[in-house]
C-alpha cells in the first residue's frame, strides 16, 4: 500500500473520488527547509488529513497559503483515490504506463550505444 501512495501526484487523472470538506481536517503550520525568515516566521504550510482513511498530506510548495491549500487538496484526492481503488485507480495506471515508457527509452538508448560501439569497431578494422 505504501508503493501505491507513492504513485500519487500524477497529472490528468480523470476518475478520482470526490472529497467533501466535512471529511477533511486542515491546519496551517510553519514550513521547513530553505527560505530563511520568509519560511521560519509564516504559517503557510498546509497540513490536510482525510479523517475516514487517516491519510495526511503536507504541502509547502509555494509561499501562498491559497495555492498550497489547492495543491494539498489535489495531492490528497489522488492519494485517497489510490487508497480506496488500489490498482484499479487511474493514478496507478498512469504511473505504470510512465514506468513502462521509461524502461523502453532506456532499452532503446542501450541498443543505440551498442550500435555505436559496433560501428566504431568496424571503422577500426577497416583502417587496419
């Protein structure tokens, strides 16, 4: 289930479960990381908890509280969808498809490298 939750945060997911505000618990806390005084003295980090599932999301991607609230809800919606639907979730299917594309790209790059090596060896033999 941890692997499923890591697949969240993929764009263009269509059939996600809807969240109601009654199911959410929201807090604003101080963010962490680089940023100095702008980070250390403002409570613009959003912590959202989905009460029925117990999933917690922390978002501090921007300095704007409103943008962080929106992003946190998007991430939480995807994680809740993964939690309830599992491998049937569109988010999970997109993650699998992108992994497959990445592997195919690596395979093609490896083949091209082998072709280049063979070509260089043939050139070496022709010179001798």
